[in-house]
C-alpha cells in the first residue's frame, strides 16, 4: 500500500493511464527500463497494444483494458494520468467523451491517489492557454480559451482537470504534479491523427501534397518525445515540484518552416497545398520553460532536425510495413 512517506523515495509500482498511447508507451518503456513495476491502463481509443507489445514479456509490466471515466481500484505508489485523446481530429470526433475523460477521469484518478496517498501527475496541455495573447507563455498566464468552440471539449476539460488537481491538493493535502505539455512528436504518433508532424511526414514520404492550413505563418514549438518523457519523470521525482510546469521546446517555428524541413529531410517531391485554417487555431505558441529549468533542472536537448530524422525513419518503416501487408495508405 502506498503512503505519503514513500514519496520521499523513488516510486516502485507506477500506474500509467493512457499507457498504450504515443507519450504513454514511451513513458512505460522508460519506467520499466528504470526498474519500476508499471501498470498500463488504457481503453485503446487512440492507443495501440502494439506500442507496448515489446514490454509484454517483461514481468515488471502489465496492461489492463479500462476506461478512466469509471472507478479504478488498484494498488500503486505513483500515478501518471495521461489518458485522453490529444489530437484535434480524435478529440473532436468524440467531444463529450473527451470532456468526460478529462473531468470524470481526473476525479477517479485523484480519488485513487487520495486513497493510496500516491502522487498524481496530470498530463495537462498548452491548450489551457488557448489562442494566447502573451508570448511566450509562462505558467502565470491564465489563457484565452473559447469555452464553446470546437477545441473547448479538450481545452476546458484539461483546465477543469487542473482545477481538480489543485483542489485535491488544498482539500486533501495530496501531492499533485501538473505538466503543461506543448506539441510533442516522435515515433508512435498515430499516422492518421491529423497532427501536423505526422501529417507532413506521411505526406512527404508518399510524395503527396503537404496540407498547409492557413498561411502557414502560425507558429508551434516541437519537443522530441524522449525529452518530454525525461521532463515528466523529473517532475514526478522532484518532491517539492507540483507545477503547473510547462514542458516543451522553446524553439519556435512556423508551420511552413516545418513543412520545408520535412520535405528537405525526406527528399520529397511533395507540392504544398493550401487549406482553410481550422476554427480557433492558435496563432502563436511557444513555452516559457524558466520554471522547468529552475525547479526540475530540465530543458530539451534534441534539435528539431534530429528529432524529425528519427521520426521520419520510424514512419518510413511503418509505411513500408503497411504497404507490404496490403493495408494501404493510412
Ligand atoms: P494519444 O492519443 O496517443 O494517447 C492517449 C491515450 O489515452 C491513448 O492510448 C488512448 O487510448 C487513451 N485513452 C483515451 N481515453 C481514455 C479513457 N477514457 N480511458 C482510458 N484510456 C483512454 O495521445 P498522446 O499524444 O500520447 O497524449 C497523452 C497525454 O498527453 C494526453 O493527456 C494529452 O492531452 C497530453 N498532451 C499531449 C501532447 C502531445 O503533443 N502529444 C501535448 C499536450 C498534452
Ligand atoms: N475512486 C477510484 N478508486 C479509488 C478511490 C476512489 O476510482 O481507489 C473514485 C471513486 O469513483 C470516487 C472518486 O474516485 O467517486 C473520487 O474519490 P473521492 O474519495 O475524492 O470522493 P468520494 O469517494 O467521496 O466521491
Ligand atoms: N496543421 C497544418 N497542416 C496539417 C495539420 C496541422 O498546417 O496537416 C497546422 C494546424 O492548423 C496548426 C498546427 O499545424 O496550426 C499544429 O496542428 P496540430 O493539430 O498538430 O496541433 P495543435 O497545436 O493545433 O493542437
């Protein structure tokens, strides 16, 4: 049974919700490699058992199919709550379920953490800043979110989950950790999830048109998954840190620059094709990571070109595999 005293040591039994997703699977891998017992809980809405298949034979790892909107009774020492679809295409496909996952899910996971005296790390997002009027975004910025738009199920769900974290902390003295994650990319992104890095790489590898939304002058900051996972683990293992803390790469690029870099790295013949900008698409986004540097001694180390090259290699193998098996383009 976990208790607060254990918090001064490294956790040994760790729950990762959303553990079969993109970030979750990398986190599970990292924790197992560090000698921790990992329970991966996932309803496989956007996750894939294949992402953790290589861990299945490890006695330190187990998977449970479960939806976090329902109560969960397990015994662990620390909890990473990552369950939630992250790409606009996926969360807008099931907006009510997305809010339920963020809000009911957070209540259940915080209730679990409260019973166990276990710290809960909540995967929050830069989307809590909405379409920001302050640039770059520090944690003190309160955001500019449309509460009734197409992104609201995700943005407001995540904002409410943060509220719950800090109310459980104030009311029950719980150890909570809130990571505001900025755009992260890498191997195991879903080829169909519509996020910009996966879209551009798949399009470039197929010599298909690169779909640039709007003018392409909007900016994002892209963090390689290994750096992000280091930040999450660092936040969990730093006793005094509760957050919210921005985790992301402060290098800022226009979406057009990203397209050009992907075309360059793949040697693609893809032309650029212009599409309308989706509703409420933030114009600029870049994390101020001063807090993460100071409290976690964390900063990203992987340059965009290097991270993209590794990601392209992974997608190239995936597409070859899909083509060979006759699955066709994703
Ligand atoms: P993902 O979609 O690959 O992973 C989410 C995982 O949660 C999937 O395995 C999915 O099946 C699972 N899930 C969804 N609803 C669930 C439910 N009700 N019960 C149990 N499992 C459920 O997304 P990701 O990129 O790995 O994101 C992981 C977390 O990080 C999310 O909470 C997301 O909001 C947050 N985040 C990610 C990014 C990013 O750039 N990748 C940025 C900001 C925040
Ligand atoms: N919960 C859970 N696992 C536990 C403990 C609680 O899933 O081990 C869920 C349960 O559904 C509960 C919610 O977490 O309703 C919130 O728990 P809390 O103790 O905060 O509130 P209460 O039990 O009073 O509703
Ligand atoms: N985008 C684009 N083409 C695509 C997919 C996305 O130009 O095929 C743009 C999108 O409009 C946004 C940025 O790339 O400005 C990042 O989109 P993504 O969905 O990856 O994440 P967001 O940061 O918007 O949640």
